[in-house]
């Protein structure tokens, strides 16, 4: 199947398995290269008896190469999709960047993707989801403000941004969402 020198010494059927496994996993969900590598190595150790670390690594690299060849494995696209998706859920750029780095995305790719981040809109979305500030259904509850500020902080938003969102009127918040970032 694959005569390239980098896969010399690995059985052809195992290379085929790695490719098929990569295609299956990438058809089910978007993965980073590191995630695919870890999944292939873990599954290879379960499937093949007495497989060595070197051969596992070669199988993982074969799977990654095949995923790239298919166009289904691209860390840059992965980072951009995750940024848009998680920002629409109300996650801060700080929290998203941390998550991307933990999935093995290179710092340069994370930094490039974060240039499109809009924390103001994400903070407003979080406020709307939780009924904070301008979306508080019970009126202005001063005793809840400290808890709400803490919730923003736990989600990676700055104190100033949290205070700004909590002080907005509902109309200002909705207008900001309409004109906000283009994730």
C-alpha cells in the first residue's frame, strides 16, 4: 500500500488499518493531529499484540498523513471552527485558547485563530444564557452581582469586561450582538 521509506518495517495490513481507522474517526468528528495520534496509538495497542512504541508512532504518522491527504485533518481549520463554535456558546478567548493548546494545536496557530475572537459578544452570550445583567429576569439584584462577576472570571473574562456587560441595558447588549464579531 505505502512504499514510502518512513513506513518500512510496518506490515501493510497495519498501515491499511491505520488509514481506515483515521478515515472512520475523522468522518465522525473533527480532530486535531494530536487527538488523532493519541487515538490511533491507544487503539493500536489494544488491537495488535506485542506492538512496539516505534511501530505505534509510525502507524499514527501514517494515519495523520492520510487524514491530511483526505483534507479532513487540518489544525488551522480545527482551531478556527472551535473558536467560532465555543464563542457562540459564551466562552472567552482565553478559555478557548487554553482548550486548543491542550488539544495539541501549535501556539502560532492558536494565536492566529484568536485574532478573530470577540470577547464582548461571547460575554454577552454568557450573560444571556445565564440570565445575568441585562438579561436578568428578576430586576437588578445587587446581591447577585458578586456571584455573576465570579462566574465571568471562572469563564476567563476580565473583571472590566464582566462589569461592562453587567452594566449594559438589554437594548445595548442586543445591539452589540447584532454588530458584534464575525465568528
